[in-house]
């Protein structure tokens, strides 16, 4: 172990432990929203508004949990690693919904960056989303967000 390894050994952030579906859902959505390097105000608003409507988030400090999950993303090696850790915690009946919300978040500005495309493709694989459903979700969200400007 080198000098700097010893010096900074205690300051290295530990990878977060995601242990429930709610945290996994938000972490996945946050990964999608921040995949282009910026969390736009519209993305933040959409995240909070969408989650507020879900029964699984009743009686939870939603804004606090979203902030915590976004901050936790910094302690994963990559956004793909965050998705890998979180996807198994999403119940099968919620996987299409989580995927659709992620697609909506990245397409909120009516376009998709290469980084956003990469995380959505990775999420599709990790959640085992069918090509048919993924295609429909993207088409609907492109139509929904048509005309939105950055």
C-alpha cells in the first residue's frame, strides 16, 4: 500500500447499500436523470411528481430520499453499477413501470444524449424489458415530450 493509499484509506466513500425497492427505484431514476451529467430542474420536478403519485412512496420523505439516492450515486463506480445493484430489488410487476419512468425522465427535453441512451439500454437489459415494450415506451415518451425545449 502506497503513501496516498494509506493516507486516504479512511476517506474513501463506501459503496451504498440499497436494501429496499423504494431506494432501488429512486436510485435507478436518479441514474437515468443524471446520466448526461446534469440534473435539469424539469427532470427533478418530474421525478418528485411521478414518485409522489406512487402508492409505494406513501408516508415517505420523498424529497429527502431522492436527495439521498442522488448523493449515493457518487459512491458507485458507475451509473451502470448502481443499476446493477438496484435492478434485482425491483419486483417483476414494477419493472415496466420503472423503465417507463426512466425513459420519461431522459426524454423530458425531447431528445436523448448518448449517455442517456447507454443507461436506458443497460436498464432495459438489467430489468429484462422486452424489445416490444421498450419500443412502445420510447415512442410514447417521445410523443409526450415532443416540443419540449432544453
